[in-house]
């Protein structure tokens, strides 16, 4: 049987993710759902008409879902479900400002995913990311390895881009890493970052690295402020789609994601941005990397900040 992936939410993020997943041509079917009548079907029709031009065979199906789970039967048998549903940020809003509104939406989606796609790996991208990932696991009751969040891929890509631009070098010559939460306690990791294989700290002064770390942490807010309506979707959808592809292909690729941490780095019982090996069952294992003392302290601090918030969401 062919691979099937569902994208829940047909906003800019969801539709762009569906497009990327279809164009990879590794799935038989991409399902896109939304509560707005006709919107997902219209997007599917449009995407299917691009197949002859872009040369992919993946079929895109668009389905409107209702408040009582109507339409969700279309996601049946999905190998991967990407949850993008929820409100985006407005200028001046933090990700945490979305907590209560998006918690209701994500819980309802997650319950329907559990009902219709009980073997799926769930990739959460709704904000606030770390909390919504924890909520999706609680609501689906799936094993924790099968529920993960997209954040580290995006934050790492932002850090990489800023370093490449600052040094005026090709993006592919830069490797960076970002761990921790998707928000104020994000932990960019300069000690693991390189330019042409040489330590980042040899390529630029510490104060400039710190500037780029802050810029990375505020990367989403900067886009939101410029767009004025909506939030980033090109880079975030690229990140979510790559994660879904790694699951579909059981690739074993190591990616920074929001995963359940249980003992790694001396941290337990929390969803947190770490590196993980990704395969058909979601997270195969969390990969511990050597951090310097400050970075490890920041990661532990991020874990405690996220833990406090994740404790609240169980009741939402």
C-alpha cells in the first residue's frame, strides 16, 4: 500500500506544506483538511493541475471537516499527520498568547487523528509549539515517540541563514544547531556550529555570534512584524515537510525536533527541542551532543520553563 500523509489546516503554512509534500513525489496521497468550506478542495484541485508541469504523480485530496469530526474519515490510514491548525500570531503577540485558543483546536484535531489514523506519526507545528506537542500526545494517547514537534529544524535554518549572510558565504558551507524551546528559551549552540568545517567561534567574534543568537530567537517575530497579517510559512513548511519525508522513508536522519526527553542531558519527562533520529515510528532515539557548560545550563533552564507550561495544558 502506498504512503499517505495528511496536513490539517489549509492556511499558508498548511497549503505550502502540502505542496512540498506532493512535489517530493514520495507519497501516493496528500490529504489537506480545513474547517473552511471548499478551501481544501480548491487547493487540491489547483495542486493536482500542477502535476503535469512539475512532474509528480502524488494525488492531492482536499476535505472540509466539521465541528463534530465530520470529514476526518478521509485521513484514514495516514502514515504521517502534520497539524498546522490554529491561529497564527499577530504583531506584538508572543507564541504563548495563543495558548488557550489553539489548545482547544489542537485537542479536537488530535482526538480525530487518534480515531481515524491510529498508527500515524504526528508532527505538530501549531503554536506555542512545545506545549501543543505535549497536548497532542495527551489527546491522542499515542506512544511519545510517535508525536513530535517542528521547531529546531526551522530555528536552526534561521541561525544558519543569518550566519551565512553575515559572513557572505554559501548557506551550504554553514552548519549550526538550535535546541531548547521554540520561543524565549531557545538555545542556539555556537559550540556545535561551523563554517567550512571550522568552528564558528573562529569565524566571527563572540559579540557578533550573540547578536545572531538573539536574531534567531526573534526570527519568527521579525517576520510577523513585517507581514503584519499572518506569520512565517515558507521556511516552517520546508522544515515540517522534511520531517514528514524522513518518517515516510524511514531515513534515520538526525534532525533537531521537539521530542520527548527521558534522561538525556540529565533532563526527564518533558517535550523539548533536541536532536533525534527520525524514522517510520517517529523518534527512534534522542541524540545527545556534547554541549559546553553554558549551553547545557541553558537547555536545562529551557526544560524547566517548558515543563511548567506543559503541566498546565493537560487540563485544556
